[in-house]
């Protein structure tokens, strides 16, 4: 928990010197101190930010790995489909092998 030092005595003295009664000045000092603490309780510390950064980086890496795996599978599926289509073309028309060889730059 982060705390900020607040000189309540100096605060009360300043209010009293401005004409505010001591009980009112003390109540205002307490209220100000509580409000100040409540406002900093929700703040993130450097350690909180480092932990969050690490968690985000880890999640990004995991997503990247999953995406790359899906891309690799899609590329494999496309290659398999392409090979099946070429085989079907050759089965339906054996002369297609000559055309395919020329396109791929391979020798029959």
C-alpha cells in the first residue's frame, strides 16, 4: 500500500490561523487525509505495472504461437489440395502432365 506523508498538525494550524475552530480544523484534516489515502489506494505501483507487462507479453506470445500454428496448418492444407488437384488433372487428362511440368519448370 502506497502512502503519502501528510502533516496534519501543520494543516490544522493553518486552518486555525485562518479563523477555523480547532475541532472543525481537525475534522477537515482527518477528512482530507482519508480522501487523499482513498485516491492513492487505487493507483498502480511500478511492480503492478511490471507484472501486468509480463502477463501481456506472455499472452501476446501465446496468441502469436497459436496464429502461426493455424497458418502452418492452412499452408499444409493448401499444398495437399493443390497436389490432389494436379493428380486429378493428370488422371483426367494425361497430357496435363506436360503442361504442369512446364509450369513448374520440372522435367518429366
